[in-house]
């Protein structure tokens, strides 16, 4: 790709551009915001901004010359009129220009204060990148050196979305001590140009990072200084960067002076004032000045600004969908308790002529179910199970409101409370058209999502014997998917949804957000990284990597994509599983959980991958491959997959610049070992206590492994996990010092503990605090039930619970399901009255045939969900290519 480098002149932005070049991208221009001139004509050296660095901005022209690319600049006051981390709604009126942006009303009726205004640094960033696009019209991406600042990343991502540009942040959430060592090892020469922290004297200014590194490391250990300066402790100016700069090029500084803002003896604040900088070659000859473009005018001609659909536009789309109705889609099965609602729609409208129409009818049915739950909360009625055809929910006692009543009662905003969606489709060829339609009904802060193709085995012997639901390869349903599969009894689209009352208002930070039962706020936030990085893949559809609500981290389905290239990693299912689990580990860690905090999950294996692995290994059945996949996944959950010594050795190889056979810098070789403390083995535990994070913790984690016909992008495996946050586990376990504190205090304590854990890992010690934080409250394994079924694993962590039931007699699915649900509840797996459970009944062809076909299985699940013995479990039937029956239940937990 042709890339515009968003540059401050510091080490992070330059090293990120270098990484882009290493991946084969080409830097075609750099863009920079610099301070505006005062009334007297003087230009400040430093602006008080959380988003941009301006110290040393006088050297940017020399850097551009050293890179041989044009420089686009715009002056800014650095004002942050809108300081919330999420500025989504402020960007809705950008296309109308600064006057409309400053006068438009906010969705809640307030005036322009919640809109982006001319003079805000984000508005200046938008105009800067518009100008850069005009200079480099072939550019399709923007490189940003964000490491850990969500404030910076989200603003760049939203502006890029408005301009149709792909942000690239290859340093995002990297291990910062390692990143700093890699920068130095690469030959990058940068000097501190500002210090503002305890332990960092002004004498460091102008010294190369290689010389300053020992002092930075000591300050990090002694005073908690961020060794990479991500907290503003220091800023840098890059003088040389081999591979990014022209061969032999460097930047030489002319006269410099040190300006003290604060002469405190222990924590001085000072920065360099660079009067002149020049780009030179190794022989001392000067490099011609870079092509300079000034974009400091109020209006910049460039590509049109096209903000993503606003939340109000999505509300209108949902209102139209509700007015149209669900048509012939299956009636929703709904359970609601404790502010948590689970909805199952077993099939889309069979008369739908396209995949888009099918997913629209299924979503309409789901919103109808959510509306019935909303009506029940308003009237104080009990939970419902299955909205009737006449609009009355059996056992609920209240009618589903009409379309007009729904819009008036806020029904068109129901999508805002949805936190997770599972899409079951009959053909992956519909994936693109499904996404195009699906995204119309979810705006900012979308739910997490998993999407897999379901249906019977496509070949004889591929998980089901002939005559027991397997389809021969010549069957039109196996060849065509979509309508042909529907003709065979498999719906084109089915879905499950989990919603939390008030979650939408909480995610948007709205005042007066609805409170959950008990007066507790329905706290929810989303983790939605839209930048290419080496951290975890960006989402390949309209969803986010994780939703955090009610103490749970609901992770989107992860396939084995290399996050920097968004291509599947080579090596078959083992390599893809490693990459997917590593991505899950990083998403969980970013939200205060870990692999050892996983409550439960599902690993989907594509039929093609299972057959290929079975053939390569000389195995006669896919069941052996399923067992191998489960063992590998549990090794990750247990901490066995990567040992600390291997991780350190791989990290050292990367730091030393070791090259792989592919000519890379060792990143690919170290990828599987690049884990923080959440993936390291921990053997320490306190005697008399039952900790869930010592070696072998993953052995008892409820994990279902099923074979399905296909996965997105032809992936071999897809992993879907639910984790419990450390704060929730501490509250449940009565952790000292965590009773009654507010959420901000708990978050601050978590950050302190994470820093301590990070220091422990860097110094070779195992983090003791992590053991208490990830305590398993209850575990039950291998409980034999009647009909031969086995409760293979169950766990309760905090207010979350999960279990898996497998085996048994698939010839009587309805009886088997009743037994499985009864066992899960009677053995105390589910926290009492802690909300409904979302459950999936994975049924192979033999079980579907025994139930009298697909519709027979659907009716069995509906009866089970409606029974009082189900205890709030919504059972969704899923036709898979595996044999037999598996039940996977997850209790979300009460919101409050």
C-alpha cells in the first residue's frame, strides 16, 4: 500500500513507518501538525496535547528531506475541545464543514458543545490528512505510532474512517521495553528532546537513546517511569533511521538550547529548542529540501469527508426494519433476567431471495424478541420464552408492541444494548453480502460477533455415516450452499443475540444511563481496534474484538490471521490455532482478563481442515483430529503451550535482529511466544486454597470443539472465548482491599498490579498477584449423567459460569437435552438467579435425523427453553458436521 506517515518526529512514528516499509508498504508523504503562531508571530515549541508531540517540530522538514518524500503541514492550537476518549458522535457532522459542525445539535438536544468544532485538534487532523490525500492521491493508509494511547488511536481511526484510509499502528500494545530495545538494535538514532518525570534529569536531552537507555531502565524500576515514554515522561527526536531514511542520510541539529519549564531538582521539566536542522548524507553533503505543502487554511480542498453512518441513522434503519417485520423468520425464543436478555432465532425467512434479505429478517425477529423483553421490564412481567405468532409471548403475559409503539418507546435503539451476536449461515459465499446488510443495523460500539457456516457433512464418512444426515459430495446442497441448503432443511441464516439493559447508554457515556437491578450502573465498553497492527487482527466485519459487560469479556470469534497482513498464517490448523489463541490472549489481557480467566469457549474446526489433518495423520475418523485440537487449545488455557524460557529466548532473538529464512526480523518466529504474564506457566499457589491458574487450569475449562462445513476466509479453526475480568474475580473471592471501592479505584489498582506483574516478568520472577486475581471459585469435571452423557467440564468464575455436556445417546435428542440441562443446573454450575444462559446444542446429522429432521430439533430446543426446569436457558440448535450431541452453556451473570 501507499502510506501517509503521520509524523511527530519522534521514535515511535519513525519506527512504525520503518515497520511499514519492512512489510512492503511505501511511504509516499508525511503529515505533521505544528503549533500555530501567536499574535506576535512567535511559534510555540510545545503544545499541551494528549494526541500530538510538537517539541522539535523545526526538524520535520529535515526528516522529510532525509526520507525523500513531501511534507504536508498544518498549524494547530492543540486545543482538545472534546476530551472524551470516544469522539464518534463528534465526527458525525464533519461532512457539513466547520460552520455546521459548530452549530449542529447533539442527539440528546444539547447544543454544539458535543460536536466537533473548527479549532479542535481533531478537526485540524482531518484537514491535514485531506490535504495529504490531495498531495498523494494514491495513498490508501496512514501510519500512526500509537503504542498504548486509546485517546490518540481512536481519534486517528475515526478520521481515517471518514476519509476512507486504513490506519496502521504496528507498535500498538507491544511490550514497550522490548520495542525500545528493537528500535535501538535496528540502528534508529533518536535523542530525548523533552523530559518531564521523576528520575529523568535534563542532562539526558540530546543524548542518543542507546546511551540514555540504562538511565531510563533504572527510572522505570525505581519510579515506575514508562520506559518508552508513553505516559509523557519524555519525548524524542529521530536523527537517523536506516531503511526509512535514504541510504546514508541523517539529520544534524544546528544550534540547540535547553528551555526549563520547571527547574525542580528531582523532576525537572525541560525541552530542547532546535533553531535549525539539516538533512545530510554520509559524506556530509546536504540533501535538497523536501517538497513542502502548507495546509493551514480553514478549508482544505481534498477528498470528500464521508463519516460512517451515525447512530441516529442506524436508529432510522432499525425503525424501518421493525416496521417491515420479521416476515416468515422463526419466532424468537427469549429469556430475560437480571437485566440480561438472550434471544435465539433458529431460522431466517425461507422465502428470502437473497442473503441480505435473510439476515434482515433474522435481525428483525431478534429485535422483536428484545422488544418483548423490554415490554416485560416495563410491566414487571416475568421472563418470556418464545414470542407467539399472534404477538404474545407464552408465559410472559404482555403483547409485543407494534412497530409504531416500538419506535416511540425507543425500540429503534434496541441495537445499542446488544453485546454479542452469533451468526450461523448456510454458505460462506454469502459472507460479504451478509456484512453489507448487517452493518446497517449496528452503529458505533457494535456487538462482538462470531460467524460460521453450519449444516450437515458434505461427504460420506465426514463425521456422519450415510443415511444419518451426511450429504454425499454430489448433493446439490453440498455444492451450492445457500438456497440448496435451505431446501435440505438448513436455514440460510440463524442467529443468537445477548443484550444488556442500558449497555448502549453506558458505552456512549450518556448522563443518566439506565441502572441495572439493585441500582448498579450497567457498565459496558467495547474494544474496537481498527488499525492494522501486530497485536491482534482488526475485525473483518462490522463488529468489535470484545465487549466488556457485567464482569465478563465477550471476545469475538478469532481465526488465524496475521494481524499485520490480515492473511491466514501458513502451517494448517496447528499454526492457525496458535495464532487465534494468541490473539484471544491479547484481547483478554487488554480488558483485564487472561487465558486462565476463561470461563468457557468453543473451537470450530472446518470440515476441510479436519479431513486433511485426518488424512495426513493416517487417522480413520475426524474425532481424532477434534481430540488433537481440543488438547492443543487446552494447552494454551493451561499455560503449557509456551514456557517462560522459550518466550525470553524468542524475544532475545527479535531484539538482536535475528533474521528468519523469509528475510524478516524474527517477528514471525517469535509470534507464538510473544505473551505477557497471562500466558506464562504459574506453579505457585497458597496451601489450602484452590487457585485456578496453576499448571493444568485449562483442563477443567468448559471447551466445546465441533466440526463445521466452513469458516470465514477459508480458515481451519475459529476460537470464541468468554473471560472473567480480574476485578470481578476479586470481588467474588472477597479479595482484600477490594470491597466497596468504586470502579475508578479498582481500575487504578488493576493498572498498578499490571505494572508490578510486568516488572516481575521482565526480571524473571513470576507475578504472585496474578494468582489471586485469577482464582477459580468452583470447578466440576467428568460428572457421569444418565443416557451416557457426561458433564465434561464446568466452572464458575465471579458471576459467570459455563459448562459442556457431551456423549450419550444421540438417538433421543429431546430426552438427552432435558438431562443435560437438568445436570447443569442441579449440580450448582449456574450462579443462582444470576441471569439467563445462552446455550448451543451442537447436533450432528445422526442426532438431527433422530429428532425427525431439522424442524424437529428446533421444536425440541424450544420446548426445553420454555420449560421451568430450564432455569432461564435459551437453547439454540446448531447443525454441525460432527457426530452426536454437545451442549455448551454460558451464564452471563447479573449486571449489578
